C-alpha cells in the first residue's frame, strides 16, 4: 500500500540551529513533492514544491531535497527561530495525480 | 479574496445528531477537497470535487457522510447519526487546477466534538 512516513516524535532544537525533517514514501512514483506548515488549530499552509528532477530547492531559510532513488525528501530550516515551531507535513499526489495525501507530520519545537 | 472559508469553526453535537459543514473555496478554484484530521495525525483525504462533480471518495467516507458542491462553488459536508469517532477537525482545501504540481489552499477547519 502507499505510505508517506514522517518521524512522529517531536524534534526539539535550539534557536539558531538547523532543523532537518525527513519524509519517506513507498509505492509512489511522484513527479512532485510538497511541504506544508500547520500551526495548532489551523489548516496547513503551503511552503514549497519540488519536482523530481530538482535535487534541491530553496526559499529563504528553507531548503528541500528530493531523492527519488531513496524515496525520501529532507526539509531543512536554517537559523531556526522560535516562530518556526509548528508541525511540518509532506504531501504527495497519488499516482493518478488526483488525490493529495499527507504524511503524519513532524512537530518542530525551537527553544530560545 | 479572503482565502478558503469554513463554517462553523467549532461544533459540539450529541451522538446521533446530524451536522453539516460549509466550505467556500477561493473563487475560480475548480478543485475542492475535504480532509479529516485527528490529534497528532496528518490530514486524511475524504473526497474531492472537480467543479460540481465528486470524482473520488475515500473508504473513510462511510454511508453516513455525504458531500455536495452544487454549481461548483461552495461545498457542504454532512454527517448523519454522528458517532464519537467522528470527533475530529474537518478541513477543506481548494486549488486552481488539477495536477500534482498545484498547491492546495486550506481553510481554518471545523472542529467537531461529538458528546
């Protein structure tokens, strides 16, 4: 069956450090992978989309990598700030390209 | 345009009652999704519409759940004979076009509590 797996344990890091979150998937052949941020009690907010032929994509302090051989994406936040504390979700469309499916999310806590 | 709007934000209902949620997508977005999210989990896909046509329904969507999108604008999600297991956040999202390279815009969600 198709699965998108993210570390369910919260990631606690010190302000200023780089946070790295992992997304692994099985039985998908995605051309694109998306990352979203979700704050408590709110809907997810789109952050970045990366194509299969893009090994890396950056947006301000965010960096995403996409390794289709390993079936893995890494999401990095450099110079992390307490305001970056949130749950981060990776998402893929199914192989038919018509249904966006999410991983379980990883909660990031940045301590001042 | 204020984004995707969901109403109500919170709903407390007694077991066995029917509830209906509304979602107003971003105008001109022709794709609309419904998701359910429980605490500590990612959003789980329920169903989606392309304009007014409901094209896919998850196995999670039992016979007690029904969704509509008349005229391809707003959408409603109705749960009949609610059960305690229906307690969750119900999220609506819309996108401008279909395709895996399209971001989804989410509403704030409707939190349902069945007592």
